[in-house]
């Protein structure tokens, strides 16, 4: 039986790895997700069979409840709410690991160390260490993800919140966690260490909130990737706690891939992870040279925009979070089809950190059945941007802001951008004249070759579609 269980875990791990690899391509991502899900199903079923479970009643209740919540959430969530749903799922993953660690600690207090580890390969020190790590990482992930959800959902301000002495507070919290954790690990009496245990549980929950607080909305893709990584690491620690190999493997895969994605996001913004976490980007408005950039906003009507597009041989759409807010992806796809029928070459330029989570724009455009061949990465589209007749910027801000290349005083200076300003004409769709989510003024809007098409993005694109159909 033990051999069959371990063989099933190996099969599940292979499916995890193969599915994760397939997630690297938009064309195979759905199949990769399904394959990984099958691997997790195998792991769950085998674990339930292999463990000595007294009653399946609560397990069945949990399975049904979780399946209903997950099914309705996936079915009903709007694409604009996808980032906050991902943040919540990361948080609940962390909470699950925290509760597993807590449950095992409660078992230790009842049985004592020697009776608890009699059937395990660990030692009291090892077991208490992994319990500490599962609870610590799980607690930080849970409250940090909930706070990120509140920012993404607009229930609290998306701007970075910075107060005097904030870094010292975070250092104090981290030091107190390490101290209470060390005392917990070194304690020979499990029951007597309950105070230390509760201390680092509460402190970990606080650190999650204070850790995400100074991170602005513009950095949310990095935060989502990092929290995803932490949820995986918490699961791996929980796997060591309950001695479950497949949970360790799955947690390590999520943790490692999340770390890699986090650094990819940081590289896309030309910033270090430390700068993202501790700089308080977006807490105050930029006071650099960008605020003195000369130019004026030049509005354009939908009918005049139509004439520009109708005469264009090459059109590049640059989607941003504004497209998600307006739910305009299907209308954009319809306009792209009409442009192609009119003889224009149409492409979609995708910036790695556009939107509120990694791959946000890819998900939106895939939902609208935009061909994967039309999706072009930033490094591939920029060399040809000077030959583009019209660049249509839909709700993007920082990822097309020329200040990143020319204004040393801007907070985003050095960040790689999509060079929409190099197109012959840039049409920027925007609801109003305010700054973007990060609070920075966009120099692109003031450039001589830029025109502003104000209004709801979906309505504006629909007007253009009507112009083409009626022409």
C-alpha cells in the first residue's frame, strides 16, 4: 500500500511540473491548468485513502462547500475583479497552512512530544521549527493578501500608506516574531510554550498588514506574485509538519515559480524587490521634472479617430487596466477584426506589469478570443513602433509614460515601457484628465503626436466600430 501511495504521489508531482511548464505559453495555459488540477485531485484522493480518518463527514462537508464557493467564484467573477480574487485565494492558502500548523501543535500539547513523533522521522526541534514556519508564512500571506484585496477592490486607498517610523515598526515586528519563535522552538514543554505560539501568530498577522501597507497600487503585480510564492512556501512548510511528500513538492513548485515571477516583474519595472516593498512608491505625487513637462492635452472625437484608423496600414493596441474596468476587450477585438478587413496590420503590445496582476492583459484578450499570434511582448514591439501609423492606448498609464526614459526625477525613471510615443499618432482612451493608479502624470498625453479620446473605453471603441460598419 505504501508503495502505491508513493507512486501516486510521484505521478501527481509529474503532472504538477508538466502543467506548470504548459502555463508558460498562452496557447497551452488552459490545458496546463487542467493537468495540474488532475494532479492535485490524485494527491487529495490518495491522501484521504492513505490516512487513518475516523470520519469522512466533515471532509465531505468541506469538499462540497469549497467546490461550491470555488465554482461560483470562478463563474461569476468579473474580469476586472480577477486580481482581487487571486489575492484572496493566495490569502486562504496561507490561512490553510496556518491552521494546519496550529492543529498539529494542539495535537502535540495533548500527546506530548515523544508520543507525537513516535511514527514520524522528525525530532521535536525540527517539528517545532516547521510549525513555526508554516504559521509565520501562512499568517503573513493571509493578512497581506486580504489587505491587497482591499486595495485592489477599492475598499481602501490604492496608494501607498507611509507613516513616520514605519520601517522601525516592521523591524520590531520581525524581531519579536523571531524571538518568540526561537523561544517556542527551544521549549521542552509544548503546553508551556503556548504563549510564545500565540505571540508569533498575532505578530505574523500584523506584519502581513504592515508589510503590504507601504506598497502602492502600481506595484500590485509584484505583490500578487510574491504573495503567491509565500502561499506555496507556507504549504511546503505545512507538508513538512504533517509529513506529506506531495504537499512539499507542490508547495515548493508554487514558491519557486512565484519567486521567479516576482523578479521578472521587478525587472520589467527596472526596480529591486526591496525598492518595491519598502520605498512607498506612489505615497506622494512626483515632484520631478515630469511635472514641468510642456505640452497640452489635445482631445479628439470618435469620428476623427475613425478617419485616422481607416487610413492606417499598421495599428497597435496597448491595453491597460482601463480596458478591464470598461470590460472593453470584446469590443476591442471587434474593432481589430474590422481594421484587418480594412487592410491594416493589427497587433497587441503587452507590457509585463500592465494591469493589476501578472498576465492580466493576456487573460482579458484570451477571453475575447484574440489570436495569440497578435500578442506581442514589449521588447519585440518597440523596435517597430516608429513605423506604426496609430497606437491605441486603452487605459494604460505608467507602462507607456515617456518619463520613464527621459525624466531622471520621476519615480519610474529607468522602467522599460512600450514606446507608444514613437508611433506616428497615439490615441489615448481615458475617462478623464486625472493621473493613473500610481498617481503619476503621463507625459505621453502632452506630446504633439498624441490625441485624447475621452469617455468610457467600451463606449468609445463601440463608436469606432459603428463608424466602420456604417462607412
